[in-house]
């Protein structure tokens, strides 16, 4: 029950606490014994979140970001991509799910992983041979699932780190795979064409399966045998040849029928961004022949792939090609057109 005495005691206590706080603020409030927060802990990144730099970044993560992009799940999703390895002497880095090692003694050379991403880094060209803005050539493979074949039995993740040589791959797609990755349901192969601009990259897609075979140890691969092949439908998009709509970034490409492109407004609609352009090439089945390395492998380079680039691409059937050229230019490989009369 409130009485005059209790009310007076409450007011006196409140006044006393207020007086102590005012005295503390005037004489001691300006003293801060904590050090100033370092700038690295207050810097904001592209996603407007505080970026905390707690130490050096893993070189493997940096290589994955160079190959698949800054926001790639290969570097930013440690739950899906549990295993990340870099083989520097091979110029290769890969990220994948938890490897499933075979229990059958006859199958110990095979390892199943899901998902799977692999990147090959080319050797930088000498400075005097580089074009303006040229970067290191990077080729990538991504699949929902992969069956990897090695030259010796593998029973633990540490066996993948240079002890066993990768001699073959079978890449598979799984459209019903529970994933938010937009690449799901397709096997993706890309090449940056020595450009940091994503609008100039080469993109190859197929539902698969897609196969790869390395050269035999101690011998040269047959000139008649492809190193990468598939009998499934394939789609190739050369973004350098893809038309860029006005005031817009380079778009994606979607398959289309030949009759759709014969419409008189087809080109105008694509250039204005009303419809998407067709892929550069579509076909049924592909064989890719790689260029063998001429130089003798250096000691210790047991993981060298034996290839230095693409030598020949052979498309099997139902080939459709869509090329975009300047109005004054001819087909690729044609001789330059003669200048008009009176041209200086």
C-alpha cells in the first residue's frame, strides 16, 4: 500500500541515482578503455554485410572464385561442396560433395561424387604475346554427379590429392536433384577464351552423359580417338558472337526452330531484348579431340594432363548454326571485302 512515506523514499532514491549518473557522465563518461575498432571489421562488401577479415584466404578458394565467379557455391557453400582440392602441378582445382568410395575390391579405382566441379588453368602466355586485357585461360566442368576413374585404388580423400592420377570421368545430370543451383539438370563446360568479361566466354551444355579419357601412361593418344565425347544433344553458345541488346548486358540463349528466325521481325526483337537469341550451335552428339603437349614433361609433373588445348570439335548430326555478323562482313574465313571506289 502506497503511503506518503514510501512515496517520499522512492522519489529520494530516484533523485539519488540520477545525481550519481550525472556526476559519472560529467567526470568519467569520456574515458574509453577499449581500443578503436579496426577498419577491416567495419568494411562493407558488395552484399552490404560487414566483411570480417580473420586471416589469409585459402588459395584453393581463390582459384575456385577465379574459375566459377565470386559468388559461386563451389567456394561459398561448405555444406554441399565438402571436398576442395588443388593440384598445382596439374593446374587443376576441383570441388565436390562427400566422395563415395567403392567397397568392391574390383571397383576401388572408381569414386562417385555429387555434385562435381572441376577447373583447368592454362599456362600464362609471355607478356609480349598477350593481347590487351588478356587473362589466363580457364576451362571448367560442372555436373550434378560424376564417376571418377583413377589409375590406382583410392580409399580415402587424401588419395585424391596427387597420389592417384585421374584417367577418366563420366559426368551425369540429375534434373530431379534437390538443389537450388541453376545449373541443375545439365552438364556445363565453359572456357573464358582468355577474357575476364563473362560476356565473351564459351559455354557448352548437354544433359549427358559426357565422357572424358586421359592419355595412356607412357604413350600418345590415338589421333582417331576423341578425348571428350557424348551422344546426347549438345548446345554451344559463343558469347562473343551473341548479339547484345541495346543498353543491356549479354543475354542468355534459348533453342529455337529455324522457322522462328525467318520472321521479318526476328532480328529486331532480339536486338531490342524482346526475345532471346538462339544458341550458336546445336547438334546431336559431339566428339572433342584435344591437342597433345609437344614438350617433354618436367620431373615431378606426374599429374600433367598431357593436353594443351582443343584440336578439333566434330558434331555428329542435326547440326544447326547461328552466326551474327556485321552487315559489311562476310562469313568467317572469307577474304575481306574490297573497299568501295574512291576509298582512301
